[in-house]
C-alpha cells in the first residue's frame, strides 16, 4: 500500500496538503451510507486531493505509478469482498454485517484513489482466486481475507519510514490502524488470536520474518525475563514487508 510515498510526494509539493486532506480522512469517508460516501468522494475531498496530485505528478513521475499500485491492491480487496457478499450461502448471517462494513471501507479506498488519479487511474484488472472453494467454503474465504488484510498492514509498516518527521504520518497511520482492525476481526472469526502469532500462521510468505527476536538491533531475549516465552515476545511486535514482498504475495491473484 504505497500511500505512504504518495503522501510524502504531496507534502513536498504543497506543505498544506496534509491539512487540506486531513478533514476528509478515511474515517469520515467511511462513516456514512454508500450514497453519502459517493457524494463526498466526488466533492471537496477529491477536488482538493486531485488538485494537489496534478502538481505532484509534474515533479515526481513515479507518483502516478505509486497511486495505481495502491489502487490495484484496493481493487483486489474490494473485488474479494464484493464476490463473497454476492456468493450464496457463503457468509453466515451472524457475520454478514462485519464483511458488509469492511467492503464499504475498501470501496472508499477505491473511490478516493480513482478520484485522485482522474484520467490516469488504471482500470480494474481481472482477478483470479486459485483456491477452487474460495467462495463456497467459509473457512477458505476467511483464510484469504486474513492473508490480504495482514499483508496490507505489513505493507503500510514497510513504508512508514518514508514519513518520519512529517504531518502526513498521522494520516497514513489512521488508515493503517483501521486495516489492522480488519485483520484482527477476521482472525477472531477464525478462532485465532487478534494479533499475529507464529504458532498458527499461513500462508508462509505473508508471515515471513514474524518470528524475529531482535528489535532496534537488540536481542530481546537478553533483556526480557525468562518467564516470558519466545512466542509472547514475537507476538508483541509486528514486522514490515517491503514492496517486493508485497508484490510477490499479490501478483498470483492478478491477471
């Protein structure tokens, strides 16, 4: 989710960009009904974002590519939940409201990114889901939903360093924290802990590196009481994914 770099590009062009966009934060974009969302994404929020984006494109040629990569990932999540909600007898009635709301969140991302990119927005690609029972077996669906959400959370962390010391870090973390709530909710629906635990995580590429015992180049085992298990230490920290790892995870579903 390379929105982190996008926000940094915007900040370099317009120092007030963060304040202009902050009011139309993700929380407000998803707080109303679908009709209200559509009105907002085609109104002042997109107008402000789009104007600054036009300036950013002139100075940073990669900004369009960054936004379109983010858009493609949001397309994937939006498509996934839309198909699931349309599938007969997949999501139990008790859980349907959860995924209806998550789907609205992903649709809000798509609407904002398309509005910002305007005519430069990439079209929605075709998506494939290799597991034959993705939309007929609820547990299979939940497993992939968890993988997509956890990948997104780690991807945001992978870009956070680009925003240190800038006001845009707050905006990006507002998005990141809601994505983390998605992941936690899905994990609990699967009967798992709400946080990543190396004891039960698959597929492996999504959780690569989550068993580390070092933070800030410090061996945590050397400073934490022996009464605390290695697993508990690992669970206490989320690890980032770099761009290459994120693309490797997402690419099999695109095309």
